[in-house]
C-alpha cells in the first residue's frame, strides 16, 4: 500500500517546479520502463501491479490498481510507474560533429515527444531546446517518446549563445525560403525548428545561415505544417542526401 508521502511526491512530479526540485520524473508503461532499465538512467523507485521487471531493489513496490490510479498521470493507468533521476546532460557546441536539432519555443508536449522519437529514428544524438520549450520530462512528453528519451541527449540552453559559438552551418525552417529539395545540405550542422504558432524568433532568425522551406504542392488553404511533421520531412531529406553520397 502506498503511503501518503509517496502519493504526494509522485503527484507533485506532474509539475515542472517539483521535477526540478526533486530531480525526478515519471515514466509509465512496461515498454518504456524496460527501456529505462536498460539505459544509464537511474531508477529511484518502481511501482507495479505485476512484477514484470528484473529490478532487485528495496524500492520496488507491488501495489494495487487502485493505488496506481492515485499516482498515474494517465486517464487509463498502465500497470507500472517508475520514478527516474533526471540526467545532467551537457553540450559542448565546439565538439558537435554531426547533425543536431535545435528547438526554439516548441510548446506542445506531443510535438516534443514526437521530435525526440524522430531524432532517435534518424540518428540525431543531441537535441538542444530553448528554455521556453516544453519540459522534456513532462509526463506527456515522456509518454510520447515511447522510450526514445533514453537514446537522445536533450539539453536546455540559450539558443542565441549556442548558435553564436558554433562554426557549423545553421539551417532554419521558414515558410518562404529556399526549397529544401534544391538546397545542398551539409552532413554536419544545426537544424532549427520554431514555435508552433510563430515559427523561429527574430533573435534566432538573425543567426540562421541557411533558410530552408518545405514547398507546398497542394491546396492554398493549408497554411502550415505541424512542427513535428516538418521536422520529419527535413530530417529525412538531410539523411537522404547522406545516403546518396555513399
């Protein structure tokens, strides 16, 4: 049976300020928790209605479905929930020698979770987020990553400072710019994707060295693409260019 203090702690982690205070985040679901257990991330505690894990720790708690519902962030709780320590990821922009994605003010948890999965799929090891991008340890983001969170290094940095320090080409996604299909894409660089409603901020736009777009072929009524969808298309094109260079 869960104690009142355990329930209070877990529920507090649904809010960013308490995740930062305790340096813990919530992971739910057997698949994602097993991905966490195989990674270098440290599991602080594990709660489950069935023991499906090789987690030999005094911090494993076999609980009822009723108790799990009291701490779950999901409308339909799964059978397990883990508390995981937030890693201390760092980035040295001068050591980046591959394609990196940077997010400027992406606010939707589903979009960020999908972009993290895309980075995992396209072998982008580092994702740089501006401070006003949604927290990657938000339970909705964690759920949307489907385990990819453990394989992508995510850092929150001042994008202005990061982009000013790099010598890599900086690509930015804009509505009216050079079509990505006719742009030479370097193997190493930084791809900046902007806010869902406003795109890339003026401050960051001034640092972009290559403005690129996804040309529209269909209805004039379609104003824009979802940022996660646009990221998918752009990463695919970056990797396609590398594939054809082999």
